[in-house]
């Protein structure tokens, strides 16, 4: 087993172990005195893992129920959250009880937000089953939902009690979702770890996925511990996300995954900053090659004007400017404030 300790306002541990789904109740019992537990999962994940998690919880003495919602980004809205509240209330959940988020990033974001706001906040646990969630979204306490104006514009910071990662769940994922997670893996190498990036170039990350997961969550742990509420350094974790979120919005969050959009965003923003002499020459070519190695797209038909316009509603905007995450070189990143009316000009260099 691999263990990563996260030192935030409410410290917690991340456990990485094959088969941990079947013993998750034991770990949750160690961090919670809850009487009831509600497992929240989408329809795809529930069909695969819901009963294994519920059985483990029951064996540890929890009263257990489940809330299952339709799989897909289109479910990530306030109507779905309201349905979760109904389940929690009907089950008699109190402030002492616990929510278990079982699934990918959409599930973790929404179940975490429901827990953060039900009864003004109850505990929750992350059991991420997608690569993207395991290496990124399950760690750090960001929760939220999409609204018509943009992605994750409604949310809260709410740290989990524990994160339980079972790499075996990746075996059931379609190839698309593995590739989706690799975009976030590549991001970590870009912003913080040149050696890690080089290893991704030389080897197949999937051949030693537990080490890859540990490296990614350790990087995020370090950043989040220093900047829990995204006042500074944590913004670096948004590399590729400003344009990525714009692309997702232009597609109405359909037909393009989060990881695919982030991969394109990393390439476009690096190419722009490289042309302006900000980023070391050759950096973009390496990012393109690595994204293509793991089956990720590196361009899109959307125009730069469309992307810049969509970015105006991004949650990282402040007044008339937006904080872009740029690279000095692979492994070294920083933020640069750009006026919104200059964003298209910056992207097109």
C-alpha cells in the first residue's frame, strides 16, 4: 500500500492499494463515527462497484443506502444535487453521518458539493474510480457543479475525510477514459516535475500506474497544503484548463471530454507563450508528442475568438483580467495576468 498524507486545515490520508474497494468500510470506520453512510455513484459505476462498497460498509456496522444518478457531464447540475439532498434527507442523514463519493470526477465534485452544503456541511469520503479522479480531482477539496454560464461556477472547498484509490478499477474503464486521465498526468509533469515528464516520454505510464498515481497526488498534496483555497500557487494546477474549459463550453460539455479539452488547452497556451519568447523553444513540440503518445488530441476547430469569448465566464477571471498558467520550461510554471480584451491577441501571438 502507498500512503500520502495531506496537511490541510483538516488533514487526511490518501491510500493507494489494489483491492481496497472491498475493505473500504474498515478505513472509513477509522476516520468516522457515523451511523449512516450514503454511497453516491453514477449509473455506470454503480453497476460495477456499488454493492462491493455497500457490503464493506455494512460489515463495519454502517447503515447504508445509495443514490445513483445518470452517468455523464450533463448530469452535473443543480437539479441532480437537489435529488441527492432528497436521498440524504429521506435516509435521515445527520451532521454526524457520511457521504461516500464512488466514481469519477463528476461524481466526486457533486457528491462533495452535496456533502458540503447539506445541513451546512457533513463529512464525505472520496473513492475515485477513473484515472482523472485518482490523479487529480479527488484530492484537494474542490467540489462543485456546472451552470449554463460555465463549468464549476457553483461550488465549495470541502476536504474529504479520506481518499481510497483502487487502481484495479482502471481495468474496467474504456480506453477513452484512461486517455482522459493522462491529460492531467501530463499536466503535473509540465508544471512541477521535469523528470516525471521525461519518464512519461520514455516509458508507458500504464505499466507502473500506482507509482504514477502516487507522484501526481504527492505533487497536488504539496501544492494544496501550501495554498488550500487557491490564493496563489494552487492556480498552477489549472495549466491548460482556461482554454480547455472554453472548448468544453463551446461543445456544450458534450462530445469532448475534460481531458481531451485540457490537452488541447495545454498545447495552445504553450504554443502562444513560446512564440512570444516566454516559454523555452521546443516545449510545445514535446507536449504535443506526449499527448499524441497517449492518444490525446492537440488541436480543435474552434476559433481563438470563440475560445477567448467563452473564457470570459471562467471562474479564474478577476474583474477584466484572467490568470493564465504558463511554462518557463517543462517542470517550471507561473501565472500571468492577461486582460480579457487582450486574450485572443495573446493566444494568436
